[in-house]
C-alpha cells in the first residue's frame, strides 16, 4: 500500500471515530501549522535516530489536550516510523471533511488586496455558484494588472485583465 492510500485510510478512520470531527480538523490544521513553522520540531519527530519514546514525549509535551483519537494516531505513526505521513493525513482529512460537509476550497489571486466588504461579496458569490460553503485562500499578484483569478473544485475562472488580453490575443491569431 502506498503512502497516499495509507494517509487516506488514516484520515477516514479518524473522521469516523472522532467525537467532534470539526474540532479534530481544526486541531490537525493547528498541529500542521506548528510543525511547518518549527523545522527543528519537525526534524526531531522525523529523525530515525531519536527513539520513539522520546518522540512521543516531545509530541505530548508540545501538543497537549488534543481531541481523541489524535494522541493515539501520533503514537501509531511514531511507533510505525511513519511520522512523515502526517502532512498527507492532514490534507486527506481536510478534503474528506470538506466533502462530507459541502465545503469547497477556493484559491483566489487578485491584482490588489481585497477589503472586507469585497471579500464577503466574493465569498457570497462563490457560495451561490457552488451551492455550499467556501473556504478562501486569498493572495495578491501585481502582475495580473487587474481583476481576479479563482480556482475552485479543479476549475479555473480567470477574470484578470492579463487573462482577458491573452484570450483576445489567442482569438485574433
């Protein structure tokens, strides 16, 4: 079984056994963010030279009060020498939770930063378009000149000036 299949199975097992799947989702995201922000911690947990008992002690000291079944998950990953699967498990859990709760992930790239009112208006328009909730990841790219680009559910909607000029150029050639 490859790592992707293993991560998918772990994610499904967690979501089906968790008393509060949303809380577990939030905690998984927080742990992933902490590991991403702290490379020393990530390396200590992944280092095969560090005994599993020490890794468990480090993990439990840093991440106290996690919801069931997360502490057991990390023990199993550490005991099996599979701590590197954690990031993939988080991604798979997030995708599974979103699918079960009709939540869509959108990546939005704008030419200029959006204000709160514009962000809410965009969120509302996207939620209407997908008939569900939307989680937006917004970034800016000044090379777009104007407009915005939205990727949601594998579909790219390019409403940028740069994109429109490119489409016009293709049409004229």
